[in-house]
């Protein structure tokens, strides 16, 4: 199987964010990361709105739940790469909060390097660790860090062949061992992506409730929905993309 981080004819350049203090250093660092890790080494456009969303302010309605609820948070990011958004968020959280950055095993060293570069012993922040996770494979080694309250995804959806394993992993991470009475359940999923108009947007998602008929499909059948999903409101195109696949966009 080919490496998804090095598709044929890969030709990408570093993206510099507006809050970078040393642009020349960042340019070289990101260029080296791209050479070593391919797509995972680049900072992507959907990071920008996440940095804004993960900064405490009054401009969002509703506000980011991570700053409204002061109970300990257990957060996992999928496909973290440079982990820019998660590390920015960690700086605004408390010491009893935990963020688990994840990526393919061969990309975890990049996540760990980003954490080491970011960490400052003189500042209080959430604990951040890096763990391997290939979409579609068993994520049970991560359950020791849960139950997760939030899942972060940033600009992950490039290749259609990766949709099924990504969705399968999301369903595994959001499964409930107890009967749920509410319309939606599970961790809050914070998804930032760049749409067809090239504008990056943040979506807040949760899973629709299910009945006893529902069971976790295998990867081959996961994109077909499944029996037992209790769908609520309709969101037209967004619903087609997410709601029909067990997600509620709020």
C-alpha cells in the first residue's frame, strides 16, 4: 500500500500563519518536515479558524465548549501532524486537561517533536502526549486516556479512499457502552475543513442516537449508514455528508 502522505507528484509548500514570530525559521522547519513526512509535515489552511476558535473570546455564539465547562477535558486529535491547533488549545486549558495527538506510527516523531518545541516549564497548560493511530485499525490502546470529551479533526479529508477508515475510527472512538436517551451522544467533534469555495470553516458535530438494531459496520460497509440510526433534523447538503453517517451538525 502506498504512503498516503506521499501521493504521486506531491508538490506542496509551507504555509505560514499570521502568529508566527520567526517566519524564516518556520519556513525552514516546515520545509524539512514536508521532506520527511510529506502531507503530514505541512500546516494546512483549516488550522487558521481553529486557532481562532481555540482562543477564549466572546465572538462565537455558542462559545467553544472547552472554555465553558471547567470539568477535566479528555481530547483526542486525529491526523495531528504538526499538532499546531492542539498545542495552541493546550495553552488555554488547565493542568488537569489532557490532549492526545495521534497520527500514523511513522508520523508520531513529528508530533513528539512539536510537543517538545512547544512545551514551556514556566507556563501552565494542559498535558499533551502523542500516540500512534492508523485509521481503521484497533484504537483500544487509546481508551486508557478517555473517556474522550472532544475529538479534533483539521483538514483531514483529501482522498476518498480514506473516508471509510476515518469514519470507522470515529465510530469506534464515540461508541457508548450504555443506553443513551438523548437525541445525540458521545464526544463533541470539532471539524475544521476547507470547502469548495476555499474558505475554511469549523463544524461542531455529535453522533445521532441509535437503537438496538445498530451495530458497528465493517470498513467496507461503513459508508452505507446502518440500521438503527435515529436521525433528527435535516441539514440538506451538510446532512448528506455527515448527518446520514450518524452525525448531527449543531
